[in-house]
C-alpha cells in the first residue's frame, strides 16, 4: 500500500530537517511532501491523497487546528501529528481527544517524531484492513442470502413446497405472501449466465430489478428469480386487496416495455417475455412455469423484444422459432470485444455460429445475414482501432466481404473465429506495448530530472498510471522499487560528479537531488560504504596520502 506524508511548518530549517528525516531515515516506502504554510498545505490537499499530516500548530495565516478541521472535512481518513512547544497546550485541548490526532513536542528526539508518524500510518493501515474485512463480511452475508433465496425459489419452481413458507419468505426479504395468488411473467434476457461471476450476475439482476421498480407502481409487489441461464421469472402480487388482474396484466406489460428499452440502451442486451394467462397459487407455480417455458422456446424462439400473453398462443403454435435479430447479436459481440471480455465473446460467437454451421445451402439468406453481420462489425472494429496493417501479416481480410470464398459454412465459421482470435491477440499486444512505452517515459523522466521532485505521484502522472499500479508495474519490470531505482541513479550520478575535483560536494549533492550535503553524505555512505569525500579521494588516488 502506497502511503503519503505531508509536512507543514513555516520555518524552512525545520521543514528541511523533517523532510530529510523521513526521506532518508524512514524504513518503509513513503511519499514525502512539504508545505511552508497551512494555506500551501490546503492547495496540496486538493491534489494529493495524504495518509498523515505532520504539522506545526502555531503558524501565521492559518494555524494547525484550522488546518486539521479542513483536513477532516475533505479527507476523513487522514491522520494528524501536531508538533508543539511547551506553551501550546491550550491549542491541544481543542482536539486532544480526537482518535486521529497525536502530538509531539518539538524538543523530542527524532525517534519519537518518527514513531508518532509510524503509529498513525499503522493505524491507517489497520483501519483500511478492518474496513476491507467488514465489507467482505457484508458481501459474504449478501451472497449467503442470495443463495438461500435461490434455493427457496428453486424449490417452489420445481413443485416442492417447504414448511413454514411464509416465515421463510419474510426472513429472506422476498416480498411475496403464500396466501395470495401470484401472476408469473417469464423474462428472457439475451445473455448467457453460465460461468458469469457472482458479482456480475448480481449487478445485472439488480439493474433489472431497479428498472422494474422504476416502472411498476408501488401498489404491486414483485420478485425476480433466475430460472435458467438466460431466463428470469417475475412474480407479481398486489400490495393491497385489489384483485383486478386484467388491469394488473396491462400495467405489467407496459412496465416491461419500458424496461426493454432501458435495458437495451444501457447494456445492449434485449429482453423478451411471456405473461401467464391468469394468476396462480404459489403452490401451483411449477406447472405454470413449465407452460411459460414451452411458449418461450417454441413460439418466441430467437425473436427479440417480444411480449406475449400465454393465452394468445394456441397449443398448435409453430415450434420452429425464427432466426432473431442479427444486428443485436453483432452489437453484443462488439461490446464484448471492446471490453476485452474474450471468454464471453467466444461463448456468444460460438452460439451464434452454431446456427450457421447447421445450414446446408450456401445461398441461404438467413445464414448469409449471420455471416455478414459478424464480418461487417469485425471490419469496422479493425478499421477504427487501426489494426489493418498488423492484421495483414496474420491472415487475409478479403474473405470478410466474400462469403462465397468458403467451401462450406463450417469453414466460414472457422474463418470468423480465426479473425476474432487475431484481433484479441493484437489488442493484448497493444496493451502490453502501451504499458512498456509508459514505463519507459517514467524511467527517462527519472534519469533527466534526478535533481527534482520524484515522488510516486509525480511519476504516476508522467506515466499515465495511478500510483499503486505504477509501483507494482515498476517493480515487476525493473526488479526493484521506484525509490531504490531513484537512489541508485542518484548515487551513480554522484559518483560521476565526484570524479571531477572542480565540483564542490554541496553542488554534487544538489545536482543529485539531495536537499543538503548532510542528507547526501548519509545516503551515499549507506549505499557505498564510505563518505563522498573518501570516495573522491579514492578516485583521485589521494586517499592513502591523506590517511597517512
């Protein structure tokens, strides 16, 4: 976890001392920033997230107590360590009991000041870990309730009626009652739910439920339950004693029409539905659901955004179904490719092409529609992302517009799959290349600005990453942390400068990025084992003479 420290003091000498203390002596990676006044600190707080602020209390313009209150308004997690003199206790009394505050006397040793900051950084880490644990526990409870609801509804849909049903419905917050009839409405979401992560499934369900809540009047209670990979069962009951089921049916059909449009616009997925002819008792839900499924599969087939009443379908209705909306399938495929969801893309493409490979005639208009709906979106995607030249080295694209070049539909399907594989491969290569280029920019910036501020936040801006990602990526590629890389570069530059006797030690320190000769000497000795002066004498061959 990357943590940042802001040091605030109006005395430049103290500010320099404290920055050197935490930049050079602190034994963990820490972004260290300084401000010469509380007003300057406020400006920095508007740009950078800080975990701890180490500040003087008595400062002109805005004192430390006012700064503290500003910090808590904008960064409630930020901790504050106050540096105070013996005469400042009346200020401390205002906030002494605040859990996010520590105070240290300016006369204390360096270890005490460092210890206070370390304690607050550790407290911040513990709080974040506790918050993470709490959210994980909440997520676990939500997931457990989700699966308990699913188990109960699966039992009802299969005809198994558990004991104390009404009590269980109430305990699991399912807004239905056993003694009231329900109106079933089977909805088909054009989406393959298999292997979809739990969180993503819940997101889609909640989105659908939210849209239904927006469009179904409050006088109706409802609950959605996934019954198959791409089907949801909407169960409705009147919230009051109203029993005008004809009116309820009209209201619900109209609400689902609104939901169809919203769902398509938001997710590029479509919804169809079959509404039961009449309400049923909860205990009779299973046979009603079987009938709705039969109508959905046999009559609605591959059609999109259809709403049917079950009684309008005769028992002899066609079971063949229709092809469906090729443009809708292609839009879904394109969306998955744009999001980089390779697995989901090829699952959907496989279902799409399976219809094509089942055909025999190469002149079948419906199958040609499938082929060209995929090929056209692929061509558009390749052109928009400037992949034409790279694709040319992998396979010919001319067949995208010439379905007759394939000997059969099986070969055509294999070709579309191969083109899709090549596009995903190039997208992955480009992503890796972009990261490499960005990291090279960061390394180049470090090498060219060793005498300037090289905080992780600054370097993240140069690379176009967030600080945490840059830290992980840098260590993965360079095999060392950002701070170690900067240290080694600065020490190497210092060694080169020390070889020139005309360059003063204080100038070597400044050009190597150190605030004072003292901090430079300390860092150099820790890294090299000897002082800069001793290193220069060794390079110039005068060390032994001086020692004698």
